[in-house]
C-alpha cells in the first residue's frame, strides 16, 4: 500500500508540475510564434521581394497572440480580480488547488482551436471523416484526463494514439497504390496521403482509367491550396504535409503544373503532387489513329470531300546527331531531348519531348472555341497540308499522277508528299508521324453536314463538266476501239478464207499425188463432208452464239446440202 500511496503522490506532484508547465509553456509558445514566423520566412521574403507581406503577417500573428494570451490567463485574471475584491478563495493556495480545473479550461481552449481548424480544413472535402477523427482523438485525451489528469494522458492516451496512427500507417502501405515499394520518400508520402484522407484534409487524388487521356477528373476531391500551410509550425511542418496522388497506367504520363507555371513530367505509375500542383494533361504513349472528312479544292477549282488518315505517337526513338541539330533549329526547347530519359517498360519516352508536345495545347478555351489538345493539333496540321497538296493537283491527278508509270497510284504519290510536309514539323514538337494519306474522296456532301442533300451549284456544274469531258473521251476511245476491231475482223476473215483455199488446193494436190486414179469428185466429197461436219459441230458447241451467227451457220449448212445434192445425187 505504501508503494501505491507513494506512486499516487508522485503522480499528483507530476500533475501539479505539468499544470504549471502547461501554463508557462503555452505563454512562451504564444509569444515566440510571431518571432518564429518572422525569422523562418525572412530569407524567402527578401528573395521574392515580399518583405512588406511578411511584416504584415507577423503583425497579424501578434494581434491573434494577444487575444490568445488573454483567453489563456482568464482564470488567473479571475483570481486576481477576486483577490482585489477580498473574496476568501482568491489566494495562492486556492489557485493551487484549482490548477486541475484551470488546466481543463486551457485544454478546452486548445480543443476549441483544434476543432476550428479541423472543421475549416476538413469539412469541405472530408464529409464526416474529420468529425470521426476529431472525436476519436479527443475521446482518448478525455479518457486519459478523467483517469488521472496529465498522467492519464501520458500513459494511456498518448500510447493509444501512437498505436492507432502506427496501424493507420501500415494500412496506408497496403491501401495506397505504389510504384517503388522500397523508396523511403514514396513510403512517407503514401502514409501522409492516407492520414490526410482520414482527417478530410487531403489533396485531390486522380486515377486514370485505361482509356483516360487529356483532362482527368479527381476520383477524390481535395484542396490544392493547403490552407494555413503558409503559417509554419515548429517541429510539425512535415506532419502537416498532405500530398495529392496521381495513378496512371503504364502507357500514360501526367504533366504537372503549379499555379500558372509548368512543373514537371511524371513517370507512369504513382506520382505525388505538392501545394498548388495539379495534373495539366494525361498523355497516351500508345500509337494514335485518327481520320476525318474535309472539304478540299483541286487545282482546276473543283470542290469535293476527301477523307484523310493519320497515325502518330509521342516520339519514342533516339535521334541521330544530324536530325537533332535540324530539329533544334526549328524548336530550341528540344535542347537535351536527343536521348530517351525513360526506358522502363514497353513505352519509353523523353520527358523533355512530352513537355514540348504539351506546348502545342491551346491555353484559352470558350464555349465556342474549346481547348485544342495535342492530338487535335496534329490533325489540324495534317488537314492543312492535305488541302495544300490537293490544291496543287488537278482532279484527273487524283486517279492518274502527273508522272504516270507502270503500277503508279495517285493516292500513294499524295501520301508521300503529305508525309514529307508534316513529318519534320511534328517531330520538332515531340511527335513521331507514321502515316498521313488520303484514303478516299467523294463529291456528295457528307451525311453529318447541315444540308447533306445540297451541293454548291458551281461545284455541281464543275463536276458535270468534268464528267462530260471524261464521257467524251470514253466515247471516243470506244469508237476507235470498235473501228479497229472491225478492221481486224475483216483482215482475219480474208486471211482465213485465203488460208482455207490454199489448204484445199494443197490437200487436193497431195491426195492426187498419193493416188493418181482417185476420182476428184471423191476427194471433193470428202472435203465437203468435213466442212459440213465442222459447221454442225460449231453450232452445237456454241450455246451463247448470237442470232446472226446462228442464221449464217444455218445458211451455210443449207448451201453444203445443196452442193451435195447437185454434184452427188442419190441413186
């Protein structure tokens, strides 16, 4: 029992000492904080020429401190006024006996200040999380205080809170996504991300889906301003850190801006944002395929619609020295971008090239003029060059190139010119072009136009004139072909008849040479029979012969039959 009494007395003594220490420690901290604020921000203020703002913040801090000191010493002021009035309890001994309740008053002030900041920082984006965290924190403090004042807080509340937040940090390493599990800085930031989330003070958290690119909306909203972070707190500055999180796929990179300035290009995976930082744009490192239907005008003034196709991506190739120097002449921001800076995984890239590509994005947007992202900028460039290339060619050259040769393709010639015109400007913007070509064209208005059934009268007249000219050329060529075919047919008939007669004569001579006594009419009969059999065979085999041919063959068979009856009548 003596040990218990001794410990109880020691605890009472410690509580009494901590009550006094809490009084003076609070006073010292209140008076010293404006000075700490002044000297900690002096170097930055001089560097950024903001000395006047720093002085103004320091004076504001002193005014708040004076109000805090008054509230802090309200019990002492009460005892002082009571002593002046001669009240019996207003003595040093009475004040000493009331220290526990006086400290409770100061704890209550601390709780009020804590609750104000917790509500101010966590109510907008924290839903009810800030309430639950505040309740749990002060419940543990209150239980320890009720059990044995400061000793209860020291031996019960603080160990409980340490264990609780240690468990939360372990949970954070499981719940929060990770890129490099062994990185100490990344571990620390993952812990801060989760702990700030439990209090509702988190910065925005972004998760990019597989098809997400360009702009990305936060999965969990937050405050990028880090309110009150401009007021440094001694020894607790790092504990107030509340980084945001961006989680991208292996084929995506995020560009980070801070305020109005570009900050950096992050690697794929998990990355963290700081104060005032946010993702500007998500870049897809995979091959990009785009197509569009545009109105064009040929060299001879004919309006029609052409469909172009282009394939491109963020440049993922190391440049030769000559190419690098050529590109550097066009864009000096490519300085140092000759080699790829990220080679892990299937989608290597250069951070500098991605930053240059980001520069193609428009910075102003309205309802009538939305933002132009880098892929749309590529399409605009290819579209402009497509109109330029087609405007240098006549409509006939869309089918037959000017330097026509065997196996020539007009669209291939246009594709070569189009790619050559677009490749270097795009590469100077960090974009590698694979293909750019016209794949089809049409004279009718597209179905998505305002009046797809209407065609400009001038265009219609030009197309009709062009069609009429081609029809004239077609008719002329067909006429020449028919004339030549008839001529060849006549020549072939004459040649065949001559060949037939010569063959008959030669055959008769050979038959006579074989047998001088063979009667000529027998030989003639054999030849006549052979011709008749040939004519019958031709008519039987040719099922698709026209009527004129059938009629001619019928007359020929009749002629053969008349000859046979005339020269060789039946007995």
